[in-house]
C-alpha cells in the first residue's frame, strides 16, 4: 500500500474518479490544500477528494516554502511514496515536492515550462522549432503595443 500526497485536485472528472481508484487499489493519500472547504458539494457534504483522504493538511499550496514545510511535516509522520495532482496548475508544485522528498519524476523546471504557454514557445524557439509570432503582455497598454508589433489592427476600448 502506497502513501501518496495529493496537492489540490479538480472537482470534476479525474477529481471524482481518482480518490476511489486509489482506495480500491489499496493506496491512501494525504490531501494538501489551502482550503478544505473548496472540497464541499453544494449540499455541504464532502467531495470524494476530501471524504476519501486519509488525512487533510492545510497549507498555502501556492507558496513553495509553505508547501514544502507542510510536506516535510507529513513526511516525518509516515513515508511518502509519491506525489500527484489532478490539476495541471499544480504540476510544477508536485514536481518541487517530489524533488524535495527525493522521489523520481519530471523536474520542477521542466513542468514549469510545460505548463506556461509563453515558456513553451520560448523553449521551442531556442531549440529552433518554427512557431507563429507571439508576445507576452502584463497589462492592456502593453498588449496593445505588442499586438500592433505583431501586425494586428488596433482596437478601441469603449470604457476609455
């Protein structure tokens, strides 16, 4: 029987199926979440992700240091055999946790790149793979400037 860490989860699809599959396969998981109330059904009942967890650990899952500190506490109580998530947003966090625990898996840097489109495009460009022109913008003004630089027509904003 493996003990797994689940870093957050989707509420539908694999988030519904995985907890039961893990239980039925004889494994247990510790849910690490910033807010257990996210895993409540509309009637207040616990979502399967919450209901089937062997333990629930509350930690800021969007803060690497806080997440790693919480995971270290879990690892002192029992061995951790793997780290997973059903939410692609948390794949880099899963990789960081696995690295921190000395578990095999994709590197955090690779997953950070793979889950951010502009970083994928930069990596492809660096490898010489052709792509369409693109730009990254932090705000509307920069988006307008970058769009014009890519040859898109200007647009008007009715709120200005």
